[in-house]
C-alpha cells in the first residue's frame, strides 16, 4: 500500500476572450459589453457615465444624417517656435494625425439639426488633448464668421485641456481672437450654443467655451480653468465634493443646462426654435414654455435626461 497517492492535476480549459470585447466603466467600475456601450451612445448603462467620444462621432450624433459638410479640412499646424520636449512638435503632430485620422483637434462646417441650418465646430480630445493652437483658434473663428455670414446658429462642442503649450504666445492669442468673433455674433443677434464635454479646461474655458448664449454640459463633465490640486494648494482650503463637475457648476450658476447625450440634439433644436425661430413660424407655445422654465430655474437646476423629456 502506497503511503502517498499522486493526484492527477486538473486541466482547466481556458476560454479565449477577444481583446476589446469588454470595457470597464471609469465611474462605477462595472464591466460592460462593448457593443452594448456603443448602442447606448457610449453612455454606461449602469451609472450613465458619459465616455469620451470623437469629434466625428459627436457630429453624427448631433446633426442630421449626411448633412454635415466640413470646411477648411486641409488646415494644419506648423511649428512657429521649433518646439521640442521629448520629441519635436512636428513629430508629435504627425503622431496624433496617424493616431486619430485628423489633421487638427477641431472640425467645423455647415450642417442641419432637425432640418434647421447651423454651423457646427467640435474639438476632439484625442488629438493632443483637444488643445487650442493657432489652427484650432482659426477654425473656431471661421465657424463664428460663417454663422454670421449665413445668419444661422453656431454650435461649438468643447473637449480640451486648454491652450497648446508647444505654440506658446501664438496659442494664447487665440483666446482674444475667438472671443472677438463670438462678440460679433452677439452684436448681430445670432444664437451661439456652447456645449461642454469632459473635460473642458484652461484657455478654452477662459474664452469661447464660456461665452455661449446658452451653455450646456454633459453629465459629470469636468469643467474649469486650473486643476483642483492647483486651486487647493493656492487657496489652502479643502474643495467641496464634486467641485468642477457639471452638476456643481449648474447649481452655482456657471452653466445653464446639464443634458444627457441622448437628448442633446433635440434639446439644441428646441432652444434654436425658441430663441431664433424661422420667420413665419408659430412660436407662441415655445415662448410660453421658455417663460415657465425660466421661473422654475430659480428654484431648481435644469437637468435634461431621457426620462425627463
């Protein structure tokens, strides 16, 4: 009789899961089936966290199918300062162009939203953090000038870390340039709706992003000028919970509406119809609705979700 009996090792069958099939939510940490996430416009079905999306995805979401016509697509940044960090600025631009398929961090052009003519400009965070260099500033300015020329509403979606350090003062000059272009729209009575996505910071926040006649933000978007750590170290005080999140800014009067991604297109359309109705259209009902909403807003922040309609 043997003192020891050899145990046969258990053979475990390994199931190979294709890479990229599942996604982890950055907010609730749940594992989500990628196809389910994409079908839900890249919004977590568990906690409604809004994942970042590309400029082209944003345009497809906001505008009527096939209506967007891009303008000045050939514009590309140069290297006025011959800037180098770990690599040269020229190399970094080429890297980002290959990675994103974009020539710059902004896209703009003519489009329609539920049949209404608009000019749309969108920043893409995946291209150098959506940073604003001379080309981004130029495209935003041209978008405003296009809206003024056509006398149609301007919609800008921001997702940016701020001014582009590789262009130094040239980048900072875009703050004044874009702000002046938006100012001309206001003088002419042309509606400008600014949409803030996650994140919107720095010189973009300090210029055109916060100059909208209506400022909309997606839920839980991080919005500010400097980062919370820098602010906390400067003022030597503990910051409130949720500081710089869209909901906090809404409660403190910095933005007008928080809108879920599924409702963004229809919300923008309704605002256009209320504030800039086409000549001859009956706007009495929407005007009454705006008046009622204005009275409600003083006591309760306006958050538009799919359930609220």
